[in-house]
């Protein structure tokens, strides 16, 4: 039976590559699960259009040839806006997590502040993006994981 719900949430594994403390120069894969809110296709399209509008403001190669300093400054400014926009979207999509521990191996409860701390790691951002893309492209993600 197909269940049509307004708010579709799924638990999805997130893989994060981190430096291996015991093996210099080696990355290891660690995982946790994130509870993702799968927004409608229209909402995702609107998000992508807004993000694309920011990306479009980034300097082009000719801008760097004309005035490297100004183009670099503008790239930093627009890059910061894109990062802030992406971070706000992560806060809308990620509802919870499990399988994340701190230095003392105790579970870290999900909170906006802890999400911000996790998002300061590039590997976490990459992992969440990949997990979300898998979740929206696979029908298996939607079976039995919705809240009414």
C-alpha cells in the first residue's frame, strides 16, 4: 500500500570520510544515520533556482582578468552567501540523527548547534548531500519510513 503523506521523513545512512588517526595519509569511512525531511519536488526546484541565482553572481574568468582583487572579494562574499544558504537548507532537511558520538564515546543529541558543529566538517556536508540524493532518487527510501 502506498501512503501519501504531507511530511515524508526517512532515516538514511550518511558516510563521512575522515582522516585515520592511526594511519597517516589514510582516510577512513565512518557512518551515522540522519532523519531527512524529503521536501516536494517543487520545493526542491525553488531551492535550486535560488541557489543557482547566487552562483550566477560569482565572478567569471574575465572579471578576474580585469580586476583580480575585486573579483576575489566578490567571490568570497557570494561564496559566504551560498554557504549560509546551504546551511539553512540543511537545517530544514535534517530532523534528527543517531550514531554520532563525542570524545568520550557518548551519544551526541541532535540540536541546531550540534548540526552547525557537524556542518563545519566538509566530509559531513559531502556525506549528507550524497545521502539526500540517494534518498530522493530511490523508491526504497520511501517505504515504511513516513510520518503521518
